[in-house]
């Protein structure tokens, strides 16, 4: 009985559901449009997998930036470049058409695969 009450309190305390395209808030309102559209970038860095890997390593923000050239994007981290690539989303299913690697300040590697 105690666990049921605790579970109910926990479920009521989870106010938001995050999805692949944004955050749905407490009142069911979608997140602002700029949060759903990705990062506005005019430098061209996000047009290649290498650019995305460089940005992740430089900023330390491990996230998908999208694929402005079309298709899917996977990112992964590992102790070696090969391990980082193997940890990329969809890597076990598809062969990437573009791959980028970068070393982070922590010494680990980050990879970005574009499919």
C-alpha cells in the first residue's frame, strides 16, 4: 500500500514528457518553436559529420544537431574512435555515408555518423 501511494506521488510529480522533437510542459503546451527546430547556425559546421563531432568535443554538449543535408544522424562516445563510431545510433543497422571523429577534453572520443 505504501509503495502504491509513493508511486502515485512520483507519477504526479513528473510534469513533462520529453520527445524527439521537444518538451511537452505541464499544461500540454509544446515547447517554443526555436527549441524544436534545432540550432540556428550560419557557420556551416553542422553540414558535415566532422563539424558536428568538432562542436560536441568543443562545447561538451552531447546532442543531435540534425542533418541539414537530409537523412539520419547518430552520435556516440567511446575510449577510441572505433568504439565511439560503434556506439553511434543506427550504426549496427546502416552504413554511414559520412563519419567524423573528435577528441574531447576528457580524453574520450566522440563520433558522428550520417546515414
